[in-house]
C-alpha cells in the first residue's frame, strides 16, 4: 500500500511533531512536578496526545476508547485518589534510586532506539501486494471500526470474554478492599 | 514524512520516562502514573505496528483479498483494546489498595510501607 496523500502532507508531519513534543513534555512533567495534582493533570495531557496519535494511525475506535477510558475514567479515578490521600507538605519526593533509575531508563532508551533503527521492518509500503490486495488494505484502514469489531468478536472472542470476567473481578475486588472497615 | 520508526521511538521515549517515574517516586499514586505512561507507550507502539507492518497472512500470500487474511492487519489494535481493558482493571484495584493503605496507615509513601521486611 502506498501511503495516502494525507500522510505525506506537510500538515501531517507538523501535527505529528507538535503532538510528539507535547506528549514527551507532559510525560516529563508527570515525573518531575512536585505537586501530585499537577502531575495528574499533566498525565491527562499525555492521554489526550495519545488520542490524537491514534486518530493519525487510523484507529478511530481506539482513539475514542482512549478518550473515554483514559481521559475520562482513569484520570478522574487518579485525581480522586490524589485528593483523598493528599500530603500537601510531602508532595512527590524521589527515593535514593534516582541515578540508577536514570541509568536504567537511558539504557533502555538506547537499546530500544538501536533496535528500532537497525531492524529490517517488513513495511506495508514495500510489500509487493497485488493491486486487489492493496485496495482491500486501504478499505480496512479507511473504515477500521467494523473490521476491528469483527476481529474482536470472531477471532478473539475468548480473550474478549475473559476480559469481561477480569473487569468483573476487578470491580468486586475493589469493593471488597474498601468495605472491610 | 512520518515513518514507523518515528512512532516506535516516541513510544520508547515515553516508556523510558514512565519507567523512571515508576522506579524513583515514593508516592504510590505517582508510581501508578508512571505505570500508566508505560501502558500508553506500548499502545502507541502496537497500533503503529498494526498500521505500518505486513501481517503474516499477507506476507505469505501477497494477493490475498479474503476477509480472514485482510482483517489480520488490525491485530495490533486488538492488542491495544486488551491493554486498555487490563489497565482499567489495574487502576481500579490499585487505587483501591492505595486508599485502603491510606485509611489504615495514614500514608501513601512507599518507603514507609515495610510490612514485609524484617
């Protein structure tokens, strides 16, 4: 599949770099800010940036799910937990592991960047697909939601059902944890 | 032009930041935020791979046009769906644990929770 015109446009590139820079800055703020509530708000910023990235990757259903679940539910949960356990004077201190952790993260980043840039990725754009197959590929990415739904309830029906059991267990577990006292 | 490598590198950067936060922070909730950052980084990576890479079914049959082969293009998005589901369950439970600890110990500081050390 050759990339569509939109993905080769300057606007796409500019939007990508802006969103990427915003998400990295917001992620850095999450781990650097002293105020836990502000860190939580920066985390919401990261979630919103990821929503835009999902839209740019033709994953509309995931983008909306990310906005509802992360941007809505999880961020509200985290902010409530911050408000319920707030130690204003303590803030968000670091432990004694700062230097080793920095080395660990930098090491991971170096290895990951090396692997990413030295792997022969089997890209869709130079896969020698026939014209008919390319057309089907464009069809799938042009309207990904029904295809994703079909995949979820047919090929991945068992994990899908197990996920619902997991969510039920999580709900019961959270209730049981908090009503003991 | 934006390529697969751009998305993968961005995912790696956010994962590294999240890892740093999860390892260094003493506040339980900030540790959870670091873990959420790592979840999001992985989601970016799997969705980008779903968009840019050739699935095995199309590698073996470059002319395949049947639904069963073509729909495997979206496998990465299915993985992201499950990651989001597990993350939601994890946050609900973890924040329940944090609040339960806070109710009994009046602290959300990891370094003061030494129930299991001698």
